[in-house]
C-alpha cells in the first residue's frame, strides 16, 4: 500500500469515526478551538453553516474564528499558538516549514481554478507576462500568488530577478495598483474579483492557465497529535460544507457575502469560478508541493531546503 493510500485510509477511518477518537479524551478536550480563515473558500461556507460547531458541541468545545488577509500571517499565528488550525494556499506552509514552524498538513482542497491571476490596468502597454520584464509587480511574499508569479515568469522565459517585486499584503497592494504605484498585481479572490469589478483591469494569466494548485488545511503538530478527534471531525465537516457548496452554487455567493462583507455581486463572480472539494494530501499533491519548495530554494527565496513529506499528518487509527 502506498503512503498516500495509507494516509487516505487513515483519514477515511478517522472521518468515519467522527468524534470517536476525541470522545475517549473528552476531559482533556480544549474549551476553545481557534480556526484561522481568509475571505474565500470552503472554510467561509463551513463557518456560515456552523457545521464544525455542530460536530464539536458534544465535547463542549467552542469554536472561535479569526480572520487573516493572507496565508503567511495566518501561519505565523498558528506557530505562535494563537490559532489551532487554518487554511492557506500552497506556498505559505512551505515558507512556514522552512522557518521552523512545526505545522502539519491535515487536508487539501481540489485544484484551484481562475480565482488567482496576474492583472494589469486595461490601459497598460503590458500585453503578456513577458512584458513584465523590468516592471514593478505587487505580490504578497510567501503566498500562492508569489508562486504564481514565479511560475508564470519562468513559462514566459523570464527569471524572477527580471521583475521588481513589491511585497505587499492585499489591502496595501490594492491601493498601490489603483494609484499606479505598481505596474501589475498578482492576487486571489475575492480581491481579484473586486479589482475586476472596475473596467480598467485586465488579466494576463490565471492559476488554471499557469499551474493549478491546491489549498491546504493545516494544524499545529502538537494540537493535531493531542486532539486528533477534533482535527478529523473538522476536516469531515469541511468536506460536508464543500459537498453542499458544489450542489448549491446558487446559494454560495450569499453565504460568502454574509460572512466576509464583500458585496454579493462580487461574490457571485467568486462562487462561479471556485472549486469545492476536500480530501487527503495525495502523493501527487505532496510532490507538487516539493517541486514548489525546491524552486523557491533554488531561487534563493527559501532560506533552507525542506522535505514536505515531513509535515504530512496521518490520523491515528481508532
């Protein structure tokens, strides 16, 4: 049996058991379970539906939600112990692992669609990714957008050193893009959809066109090892929320808007191009993560090489 099959089998057994693992250690269960999230994805749907709260209620565990602009600060909070589990793109956990953050991958989403892109102003002379040479590009360091930019440049025959990165979080990057301080912006939904709501924004390439990747659910290793029932129950609840979202896309936009505060018309765009699905971290996904980690280290952007497989979590068998 392959590593992925063993990991998937363990996850399925644990998910099927629901809270059985945690029930045995009910007295030791934390009173509060803290989840980090961003303004997009199945985690937002799960929060609105209260499916995680429902699964953890028998243990008397309350859920607290903490919002972040991007994956890197979310994983910093995970490392600091401010949250217990979170959701981030492909690149933040690579940088976090290289920095010594003892996180573990506990699940993955389906491959991304067109909800992340490299954009320029419609009036810009930049027509292709190759035209970014010598230009200033706003991007959040260590995020999936950082990976999209690196990969898009390589596909266009450019090196990362051929552009001038402006490392900015979405709020600051959006302002810089709007006032013309940067030539391009690499960003994800719903910030991408907000930018596209203005007629002066043009897409150069998207993740789907460049390199489709997955987002990941991550936990502190110490928390996952101590409370595996809570982690597996949470991943099961997220899978339920994802299945509902796939079957009720007409309602997803309203759910996203009610939680994030992003206008409903914007969230309809986000919902239409989002993919919903939760499963284990397969060998293929781990290999893609390793390839990304190796690329960033080769470019001198990652401080040290890492082995992604060291951070893959297998739920204990019950």
